């Protein structure tokens, strides 16, 4: 039973109900909510506070008046029905599914509206992959390759579902049978941008997750994206920028990560490309240079742990392969190759090889990206 239903049916869920109400109310915001919690001890007590109580929490008269008008008229039961119809859950601050990393940032969200697999939020290995909307062929290739490697090492990929690097990051995670989280700068029931509406459905169909701190129906605007970026950084253990211009919004995400004490990774690009100026700037400022997924594992001190998992999974998969499949798997173990290269190295005719590769891909033994096949370890 989800939180929305638990709120409906249990008298013990009242504080979560008030947290939900605060997330919808004007005039307070995440910072004000945290101040009120400290003063009042609970969301329920805070909701019932006076003007002077709110003033102590830093909420002025004008904003208190907006809030007070809202709480007098708000019908929480009607909103719960809307959430249920939209199949959306609400995770209040302090809930078991509210990410520990996110709790520690400055002004954490009052709560998170979610659609999909909430368990992804509490996984140990979550990494943000962000960058330019105007992605080049180089940016696409490095994003696909790195996301493929990260998924093979058990990472959950989080991004903002924007055009360009964000969208490629999500899609590559899905194509590699990995997990992905999209953090939106609008309501979770509002796929944005419209060009990524199909991707939105694919994320949900692949047991992924859509997240936002904004209520149902809220449209995106210029101010919601920087706030969205702090959540992307907040739920992640590190941030990877694969391609970015000097004024890219992904640099805001990188800055949030730095402020949160997390590592920032950047991929070097051609010095002649405008789309590399942002990543080159980050590298000059101390970001970790990335050429492969192993660079990230090394920097996060995860290499040994992931190599063990990779070896166990590899051995299990190899034990189930026939002689020809094992040869193909061996050819693809260390790098991606084209079908022509595989045919020569494995000594299998292309017609037969195409059939074998299709079968191996269906079994999750290999993956294809950018015209190349590579071994899939997880």
C-alpha cells in the first residue's frame, strides 16, 4: 500500500498529511518548512502555528497571509483523490524512501512526488549524468559509452529528462537494462519537454522513476530548473558532465554537487567545440577527468567491490553459454566491436552471427549501442 493510501486509511499518518499540505501551500517553501519543523517539532504543529510562530521561522506577514488563506480553504482529501487517480505517491521529508543524501542538502524539498519505482531513491550507487541540450555526435557517443559502463557496474542513472545529454543518459540506461531516475522541473504528471514524452513512458515501463518536488499539473518555468538541479545533485553520490557549453545549466548541477561535498566528473572534449567549453572549465576548476567508467569507480573507491560483482556475474553467465557464444562473449569482453570485427575475430559468418547476437541480446548477454556490440556483465 502506497503512502497516499496509507494516509487515507490510517489515523497515524496525520503528520505526513500535513507535510503534503505544506508542499502545496504558497508562502512557505523548503527553507521555511525546515525552520518551522525545528520550532514546532512536527508538520502538524507547524501547520496550526500563528503569525508570530511563522515570523520566528522567517516567514513574513505577506507570505503568512498567503499560507493562511490556503490552509483555510484547502481540501486534502480531494487532493489525495487526485494523486490516486494520477498514480502518484508523495514521499515526505523523513520517510523511509526519502533519500538520506537529500536530507543533508541546504533547503531539502518538503517532500517528493513520485511516479514509478520509489526503491531506486534509496539505492547506494546513484550517479547524475547531465550536460548540454545541443548534444554533438561526440557527446552522444561518450554519454552512451559511459552510461553503459556505469550500468554494468550497478549504478542508477539520474538526470533531468531534458533534450540532449539528459535524454541520452536515460535512454542509454534503459537500453543497457539499467535503472534510471528522471527529476522534473514541473509536476510528475507533466512530461517535459514534449519531445521526450515517449522517453517518459519508457522510463516508467522499464521500472524507472519520475520525481519532482512540484505538485500535480505545475508547468515548468525558468525558475524551476535550478531548483530541480539541486535535487539531481542531492540524490546522487557524484555528478558526471559528459558535454557542456560554458553557460550550460548542467554547471549549476555541478556547483550544487561541489557545495554538497560530492565529486564532479567531466569528459574532456575538442578545444574547438563550444560544447566542450563547460567541461574544460570544470576540469580547470578541479573536476575529475573521465575517459572510462573505471575512472569513476577508482575515484569513488568502488572498483574492487564492483570488479568482484562483475567477475561473479561474468562467471555465472559464461557457465550457461555454448562454445560459440562463449567465444563471442570473450571477443566483446574488453571493448565494443562492430559485427564485421566480431565475425573476423570469432570466425563466425555474418548471417549466422546476426542471429546469435540477437539471441544473446535477448538473454542480456550482450548490448548494442552506436553500431557496436559489447558484453553485458549485469
